[in-house]
C-alpha cells in the first residue's frame, strides 16, 4: 500500500492516489484522494476495497503517518488485518507498490479522476511479466470484458456457458495460475 502524490489538483479536488497491490496476483487497485489524512485513507480502504474484495490478510506499507495513525491501526484490528511496514528510508521494502507508482505516473499524466478507472482496467488486463498471466486471471479467475471486446463481438472465453461449466473452468484456470 502506498500513496502517490501530490499530483496536480483535479476538478474534484483530488491530489493523491492510494495504491493497493496484491503481491501474489499483482492485482492493483488505485483510488483518488483529496488528502493523505489517515481518516481519509481508512475510509477509502473500507468503502472502496474491503467492501468489494473483503479484508486482506495483511497490509504492508511504508511508515508514513497516513498508514501508522491510530485510525488505520484500529481499522486493521477490527478487520483482523495484520499491519506490516517497511524499514525507514528503505523504499525497496515496499517495492511492488513503488514500482507500480512509476507505471501509473507514466500511464496517467493528467485527469486522474476521469482516467484512473480506465488506466486500472488496462493494467489489470495486461499480462504481468513475473506471473505470465493478467492480474484479472490471477485475482478473479477470468479475463475482463473490455470495451473493444464488446464492439467487435469477441467475448473472452467464447460462447456463453452454464454455471456448472463456468465454475469448473474457473477452478481449472485458478489451478493453472
């Protein structure tokens, strides 16, 4: 977990991006933030991440005030999340988040509020060099249906299938990953 910014202020008043990377699947979620206050970080974590994916087993961050404040530590305690942190002045301890921040800055130079969801779609739909699969396959067990797939009539996985076949094929894909 890391915070990217400050960036140029957006029309919605956001200057930062909270970045969460699953170290196993490489799935990355990013959320615009108006500020780096711990209460803002905790609120976004609960409402935008935990509410959709459930509570992670562990959250790893640098030792920034936003991540070490009592409100974030209490949120971790309530959800049973182990909170770990990298050593001071050693950004390599949070390397995956730091590396993604560089990628995100390259992909997203302007208009964070409007473009961030599409940048995340592109990133999570791209094959990750270290895993050989997309973060979507690793996290969700399926490829994401992209706007281009809809336009050209190319659904990932071909024909529509029944639930038992879908579950069986999803399990097989997850086993392969």
